[in-house]
C-alpha cells in the first residue's frame, strides 16, 4: 500500500468551505476500488491546518485518483482557499498491510 499524508493550511475565513469541499471529495474517493482509506483530520491547536490521509492499494491507484472528476472539482474548489501550497509525504504500511 501507498499512504500519502497531504498537509493543507487553509485561510481562516475559508475553513468551512474547505471542509465542505473536502468531505465531498473524501466520500467519493472511498468509492474508488484502489482506495482503502481516505481520512480528513483537522488540527486541534490550529483549526486552519488539515491532513488528508490517503491509503492507496497500489501506486497506479494514486494516479487514477488524480484523474477522477471529484478530485478535479476538489482541486479547483480549494485552490483559492489555501494559505499556502499543500504538501505531501508518501509512506508505506508496516504494521497493518492490506
């Protein structure tokens, strides 16, 4: 499995809009056969900071996700809501392999 943590810093007045768009993307994403999990978490210390935890069954599934309509809608919707460009770190599963 490929696990990607996407760090997002959102503008303070855009938090609710970001959550709405991101929940819609996550709900559609978990229906993709190549996605095992798609979690969205918000910092308790700074509510403008989020991490998307995306667990893909294969490397190809990660690429396929970026070709979906719901991803494109999310990407375009949240682009102006971010305080800075999002970043990501890629991991592999160790304790709980699929």
